[in-house]
C-alpha cells in the first residue's frame, strides 16, 4: 500500500474506530490507495514535486475517511508535507514544534471572508524571501468544519492568517461549497503556490487535481475516463 503522512494518520484513526465510516458510494469497490473505483484508479498519475514553501495539513477527523478529500493530493505531490489531526484544546505535538521553530514563519490559511472578524494578524501576501522557511497551515475539512476549527482553537490565535484572494483558483467539481470565495484544500494550496510565484509546482498540483476530479466523477457515474490535457501533462513529467 502506498504510504504517506496522510494515509498513515488515516490508518491510525481507522484502527481506533468502533464502527466503519459509511461514505457515499460505499458499495463501490475502490483502490485502497487513491480511493477511486478500481476501474478509475489514478495511482499511475501520481506526480511528485518540490517547493520552497512548506505545507502542514490540520485535518478534521471526519475528513480523513472521505474519498472526496483533496488534502491528500497535496501530500501525494509534496511528500514532505506534515499532517496533523485537529484538536480543539491544544496544538498537536509535531505542529507545536513547527510553530515554535525560530527558523520558520508560519501562517494559517483561510479565505478572505473568513477573516472579517478575525482578531489575529491578517496578511494578503506572503512576505519577501528571508532566512525563515515559509510554513502554511491548511485547514482540511468542510467549510463548516474549518470555520469551527479556526474559531475554537485558541492555540491558533497567535498564528497570523494568510487570507487568500478570491480570484486565483476555482476548479473543484466534486464537492462545491456554493460560494465563489470558498476553496477546497487542494485549491488553497495551488493559490498559495501562485502567491509565492512557484508556478511549476502549482501547475503540477493543478493538473493532478484535475485528474482527481475526472476520475472521481467517473467513479461516481460509473463511466469511462477520457484522457485529457492534465493526463498528458502528468505523463510528460514521468517520461
């Protein structure tokens, strides 16, 4: 089985569960790695890239088990990504270490409208290059879950917020929030990379995200996949 920080956390939490998670489409026979239907497996298209920007996922527990989750795509593309399970009362041990690292400049990422009544420092641009590693904490959950996570986690109050512009990326076709300013986790990461002018890794994640959309919709609709631009882009990366 393909192993990442995301899949290891998912397996760890599954082992604690007393009953199975029943997601939509639970009757579909799925690839254990990519969670697509076996006939729509996207594992062969999984790319890897590098970026000077570090991501850390703070995941709502329910999100770990959803085939629609897009945070795991970030971990696929950037294997060094840390993944932490959200805790309302305190920062996960590994994340606390990142926040206290004097060699890092950490931000929690949130869309523009989520910061209107925010008491923490808010920025809409990444700082210029310095000796510190930019580390972006992405909240991984539904809009309601993420609002709760940032609102209830008092330990996050000391972390400045990066507010994403509304115009950067809108391409998620699996779980639409219905609001133009609300991003999926993968879209948030793509937007962050574009803000950092990291075009190449942003393009790699964007094309992988597009392939995810196509393969998930094929899984949901039990239909064939027609390879397109994003498949060709990822194939070129592997050649």
